[in-house]
């Protein structure tokens, strides 16, 4: 064997030996209950989706079953015009007060594809707005009007004509759900900073301590 082949062979062998040793060391360092599974398998067993209710009829007695938004604690019936309800492919349900909090759910439960997403119809008559599927709704993005959990309102309308009328204000526009969701994510940073500051101030005023860790 010439010198060049010897160096290639020994170097490659050493590299593979090092990788094998590292993998073996990593496996030995795992807790006894841990196994080398994929991130998707791990989240299926340990992720947040497992805390969601399985509900094959989520629109019946909606407010009795899902009275509060799990991410901000707000009463969903009070914000029926902006509330959302997500039905994931495994029939688990997450019900929120707003598109802002629905965006959080979709980000946290990334391995559970949504089967249906509903939103309150802001243009409907009555104090409590009915739900409609977001795929057929028109969202109005209005920077001049604050929304639920956001400085820029993002209201959904089942009637496109009512949405166009609502978007007549300067700076407002209409869009479909996908773009409205994208805008919710883009606004998430500044909205979250504002919400944290506001709620922190309210805690001080009410003499409330920060929640204790588990």
C-alpha cells in the first residue's frame, strides 16, 4: 500500500471510528428511558398536542367546552367576533380568542396538520357571532383599529361584500386566511412585547406575583 492510500485509509477509518464512538457515547449518555427517536416521534408522545381534547363535534356547546383561550386566558364568548377554533387531523381541538393565539397553536402543534379552521364571522348579526370556515372567509386587516391580542385588527367575514365595506377605511385591506396568518406571525414580536408589558403592569397593580414554576 502506498503512502497516499495508507493516509486515506487510516484517516477515513479514524474518522468513522470517531463518529461511531461519538454515537455510542451519546447513546450511553441518554437516560435509561430515552431512545434515539425522531423529533416527530418524540412530539407525538410528549408534545403539546397530547393535552388537547379529542372532539368529533366541536361546534356543539362550543363555549361550554372551550370557555377560555388556553394561551391568554380570555373569555372566548366575549370575543366571539375574533375567536378561532382549530380541528387537527387527529380530531383534537384547540379553541382560541383570536388569530394571534391561533397562530401560536399552529406553531406549537406543527406535526398535527389542521383539518378545519373556523373563525367568528365579524359581519354577522347578533352579539355572539357564528363560526365559519376560514377557507371561505375574507379577512380585513386594519392598522387603524386594534384587534384582539394585536395592535392591528384582523377580523374575518363570511360575506365578502361586508368585508370590502369594512375595509373602506384608510390603510385597511382585505385578504385571505393564509396572508392574514402570515401577518399575525409578522406582528407577533411587537404584539407579544406589548402584551407582556401590559399584563406585567396589571399584575403589579393587583399585587399578583409571577406564576410559580412546576
